[in-house]
């Protein structure tokens, strides 16, 4: 152990008549620990919330949506054209429309999505999210009632299960001498899915694409959903699609569609981090106060050390090390406590929130290693900066003046 560190630790273990310095040092360390712990938990909360929403949104929908000016032609050819492009793993045509679904006991608005059951599993996670029935049951059979797959929340609201019949009413019906009449069709519930995203589980119904075109009075698909091999390459692929297959195509990736949501989450994460980070700053002020009091208390000791040959640099290092010990111990305790608290909160899902407001039922906690390192480094750096002024004042002490009245 170096001489400077030995003296710094000795000063932290003050004698009984100087115990208040040890108490203030303890309080300063606790302040650093609480600040680090709070900051880690906040970052884990916002990162987990953002990641969970992103995963559920991407699992519920495609990575890229492709439209064509003037309408898409043959869906088989369009899908084959897109599948030839690099990084694209799946493509599926889709028809989208609005309607009202009615059961014996209730009626609700829904978004009607016409899909190809054989291709939908290549672009979304709906096939893996089925809790009853299968998507394959949407394939129409001759002389049978068409099937529909509902979200779990919507099925519960309507009070229906697999095998029950419902009616779907759409504003885009067949053309009559009196104008366009509402389209009405009976469906059999052949499946129920649960994607864990309220918007989809409560508001979507899936039918065969040919049935949707007939019910919504459309001649072809509205768009083509595309899935790429890597989520964060979606923007590059979307930008390359018009130049690869034609300038009349329009491609929009998932990040652009949900840009406002993720920007809001990022801004909230930064604002909360800065606010909680002020706790560490307050703890640093306590360290400054502790060091100043210690310098005043140890004036005679500093003078004696200087008369015995200790340089100003040695005196400065003694007090810097003392502040760093307080900061390092507090940071270590806060880091360990923060990690433990994050694990408990995430493992046992202790914080529940409103599913229909936040799209998820509980708050997930995910702490990234980069965020963890940034917090640790920032806390230690702040504690180090807090030692500069007191240590410089101690090193500038004149031994003759300090010992004049001793």
C-alpha cells in the first residue's frame, strides 16, 4: 500500500472526537450509491420498455410495406419479384379494410386484414402466436362458410370461441342501382391469436385474401408485406426497392412508420437519466463538503507532513484518493444493488401497467452493458472532479502559518 493511500484510509477511520467526518463520508458514499442505483434502474426500465414495444410491434407486423402507384398487379409475380432481392426472407400480399364485427352478444369495430395463409408466417409472428386454431384453416373450402381469425382481446369482448359464427359488416359493398351498399358476410371463427400488443389483439381480424377482396370490393392487394434477414437493415432494403424493381414502387420500413413513438421513448429516457443523474451530482457536493471539513480538521497534520518532507503533490494525492475511495465504494455498492434490483423487478414482473394504454401488461427491465459502463465511469469521474478543489487547497497550505498558534 502506498503512503498516500495509507494516510487517506487512516483519515477516513477518524478517531472518536472526529467521528462526524466519518459519518459525513458514509452519507456521501450512500448518496453516490443511491444515485448510481436509481440511474441504472431508470435506464433499464426505459431500454426494456423500448425494446419490448419494438419486438412486439415487429412481431405483429412486417419489416417493410411495399405499395405501387396505380395499384399492385398480379400478387404472385409481385411477391416473386421482391423475393429475388438481397436480404429479403419473405413477402406476402395483404388487403386492409375497416368493418364492424357482430356476435350474438356484442359488436365492435375491427381492422379486416386479408392474408395468404401460406405466406403470412414468413413476414409476421401471427402463426406462432395462435392460442387456438390455425391460420391454415383460413383457406376457403368449396360450399363452406369462410373462416376468420380474431385477436384474443377482441374474441373475449365478443364472447366467441373457435367454431362460433359472427357477422362482418363493411362499408365497401357491392354496387347496386341505389349506389354502393354495405357488405355483410357470415364467418366462422377458426382461430384466435395473441401477439401481446393491444392494438392487434383487440382490433384485428384475419381472413383469406380472396374473401377480403370480395367483401371489400377490391380487385387486388393493397400492399405487400416484406421481412428482411436483419431487423436494422430494413431501412437500407426499403430505400433500395424502388431503384431495384421500379420507381413506381413505394417502400416504408418499420422504423419510419413508428418514428414518433421511438423518438418519444428516447427523449423520455434521456430526460429521466439527466434528472436522476442529478442525484449523483448532489452526492458529489457532499464529497466536496466532506473534503473541505477534513482539510480544516487536518490542518496541523498537513503542516507536519510538509515539514517532514512531503511535497504538495503528495498532499494533493492523499485527499484525491480519499474522495475516490468514497466514490468507488459508493459506485460499487450502487452498481451491485442496481443489478440485483433490476433482476428482481424483471424476473418476477413486479410492476404492472395498463395493457390498453402501454400495449404491454408489465414493465420489463433490460440493462445494456454500454449503459452500465457509462454510468459507472460517469459516477467515478464526478467523484474525482469533486476532489480537485479541496485537494488543491490542502496542497497549498503554508506549514508556518498552520503551526504558528499550535
